[in-house]
C-alpha cells in the first residue's frame, strides 16, 4: 500500500489550487443562468401588481380558491 505524507498532500493542494479554482469558475458560468441585475421601474411594478391581483380575483370568482381553514387556502391550478 502506498503511503503519502501530509506535506506531500499540502504541496499538491498548493500547486493545483489556482488551476482548480479557474476550472470551477469557468464551468460554473456556463451551467447557471445569469441573474437579472436591472431593477424594475415603478410602472412595471404597478402593472405586474395589477395583473396578479386581477388573476387572483378571477380565480376567486371562478371558484378555484377554497378556504380550508382560518389561515390556509387551496388554489386549483387546473
């Protein structure tokens, strides 16, 4: 069985650290989507709020929202 000293392990880590970090950085960029950095304008926020409120009220009128208890509700997505 092969034996390795702790010093050899430390040297191996120090020698390969920069290359390993570079590989991690380049591969993580391609796999993930970029986060949206722009903040929404006040008009966009207002429009999205109105749309979501209208969709909720439509679901309530259609009977898709059911009150299960004092603090819980069920929304039928179908």
